[in-house]
């Protein structure tokens, strides 16, 4: 008499299918998260683009700030630029000299 101690085939097939389904589900989830997630490839590309545009905006603002600092210094009490003062008086107050002719 021989006694067979092997498991039935149906239980092994069901366990293998559950293992395969779980593995496939986790693989799809992690692949989706790697591409679309908060730290995924697409988010990193978007962040790099935002960084580039914000860096360009910062550089433009720094140049404008430097220009405004220069104009402020040129109109300060310590340093007075006569040409800049004359330009500001003409543009803001509308003054002209007596020897000038205004053409409209």
C-alpha cells in the first residue's frame, strides 16, 4: 500500500493565481506612482520647468532692483545727478526752459 501525501492540484492553482494577482497589482501601483505620483517622473519635470521660469523671473527682478537702486542713489542727498533731476522735472512737472520751443 502506498499513501500519497501530495496536496490537491486545485489548491496550488488558486494560491498561484492569488500570488500572481497580488504581484501584478502591486507592480502596476508602483509603476503608476513612479510616473504620476508626488515624487514621480512627471512631477520632477514639472518642478524643473517651474524652477527655470522662477529663476528667470528672479533674475529680471534683480536687474530691475539694481536699476531702481541706481536711480534712487542718483537722486539722493549725497549724490545729485543734474541730468536725471532735469529729466524728472520735465516728465513729472512738465517744466521747460525759457529757450525751448514745445511742439505738440
